[in-house]
């Protein structure tokens, strides 16, 4: 149980384009989803917390107009990287929790390369 | 000072030995503590969590928590080459968000 999927797993795009990443909880309802970014040999940096039906809460230093998060249902959250630039190239990982549990279930991640 | 600190390693142990991974945290209000394993190029997977002072055992893994010292550790007994990975310590505050350490890279040599 507690499976989280992400799509796409890998994406290459040109600078200036927008990229949408989907995060789905397959067998449970995710009350909260988290979006992380991870650079090589670095730890996970929380970008934002997403609750179903409400606006995402962004961490300090994360541009909410650049990283658009939508959590339209209890099983789906999306992250859109708008006007992507090479410095946005990273490994983006979502996680989900359900109810009062603090255990995060991670998606497999999306590797973004902006040329 | 980082909120969650881990030795980056690499930590190298022979197969069958005990691997000891350490983590310290700065926020005394932290409530929950997690250990994740991350293989290269993959996302983290939960190994175990601990909420109370003392030891918690799950198979070959033992988590140890000492809130007074703001210290949490993970012991891996009978280490196997498949345990070679980066181990991430994560700490939750009352807000429920996780703060991750930079991870310790473990290599188990056959």
C-alpha cells in the first residue's frame, strides 16, 4: 500500500518553456502533499506544502509564481515550472501523507533538464 | 548551524559488520524522527521512524533517540552490500514538515 507515482519520470525542455509534473497517490487519499527539489549530492529541500482544495504554502525563497502548485483532488497534485531556465534543472520529488500520519510516502521523482 | 546535521561520509564497513549512522538536530521542539534510504538516482524510501526516547528495532535496523542530547542514530546489523546507499535523517516539528539532513553515504564492502 501507500504508493505514490510521478509523471513524467524524466523531461528535457528548452529554456523558457513550462513543464508540468504530476504526483498521484494510487491507493490512498493524500490530505497533504509535499514538493521537494534535490540537487546532486545534496539533500531534499522542501519547496512547498500542498493541501487539497487550498493554496500551497511555499518555503522561504521559493517563487510561487514560478513554481505553480495545484492540489485539485485528494489523489493528485501538480507542480508546474514556468519559464524554466537551466538553473531549474534538478530532481523534483513529491511525497504524500494521509490523515494524521506523519509518515511521508515518496514518489519516484522527476528529473528535469532545461537546455 | 544546520537544523539537521549528519556526517556526509563516506562510511565504509565490511559485509556483516554493524554500520552506525548519526544525526543531530537543533530544534528542541522536534517531535518525530525518520530514517530514509536513498539509492543513487532514486527517491527516498522510509526505513523507520521513532517518536520516543530509547531504542526501536525493526529487523536488522535499530533507531535510537535521545531528545535530551538532540541525537538520533540508526544501527544496521549484519550489513549487506545492498545496504550501500545514502541514509537521510529527517526531523519533524509540530508543524509536521520534515527537515532533512544532507545524508550519510554508506558503502558495504563484500
